[in-house]
């Protein structure tokens, strides 16, 4: 029986992006292919703190939470070899599955299940400066939301490259200077007929997971 490297499973609310405020069960998988300087979950990669769990153990854990929305996150969950069976099991159990990814990796299981289960799949892609904001071309058809962290590197031109997707601007660390930068980008883009949203990380305001 395959065991999956799981850093943590917990029950909370979605604190970021367009699904903000909804009750969500989070499954954080171990591993990441990037090393962003401002990463707020560095414990999710290259550590010995993960647990080896079977699909059945994971499903039993989240059933106790009663949420029908489940977020697979990391690190970068698509580099974890347990992603495919976990993703498929959650979909087949009728969960609404939110996938948080940096966009650099694609797994064929997404495209395989999407035609039949598109209403149960929500892909949040958050391109990073460490990968030069690259998004895997095979992942693009399945992206539901582009979440861009507003930091010292993000520019209006970078944001403009993703206007084919719903865009959320997220000020890094909820810092005032990055909120002001996000607002400046938003005001400039609206003059060009491009609408983007600015959404902070509310879980950090209220100090919850």
C-alpha cells in the first residue's frame, strides 16, 4: 500500500484568493522545487517532520472535519509522488478539490479527470519570481485563478501577461508598502480595461492556520 509524505492536515478557512472565508480542510504535502525567500511554509520541504500516510488514513482524517472543500497544498504538491492517487481519491469521494501550485509542474491526472469532474476542481496558480513567473503550458487550460504575490519583483508587465485568467493580487506579508504597490498596479490596469482584485491573507490578520 502506497504511503504519502504528508506534513500536516488541518481544518480551517481559506485565507487567500477568491475562495476566501470558506471552510476548507487542508492537506499539506511534503516537497517543493523552489526556495522563495518569503515562503511562509518552509517546513513543508526538506524536513523530516512529515508523516507517511495511506490514502485511507488521509480520507479518514478529513472525514472528521465534515468539510466538502479540500485544499491540496505545499510546498509544491505536484512534486510529491503521492499527488496522483490522492487527487483522484478525493475527486472520486465527491470532494471539491482546491489545488495550490506554483505552476512549474504539470501532472496528467489533472487533464484526465477534468473533463468529467471540472465542477469539483479549482486550480490556484501562484507563479513565483524564483521561476521567472513561468507557468507550465499544459497546466494553463485548468487554471481557475492566478494569484500573484505583490513583492519587490512583481511589475505591471508581469501581471499583464496573465490577463487571460482571473487575477488576485496578494500583498506579500500583508505589508503596507506592497498593498500600495498592488493598488497602483490595479489603478493602472483598470484604465486599460483590465480588472484585478486585491485580497490580503486574512488568516494572518486573525492568527489562524
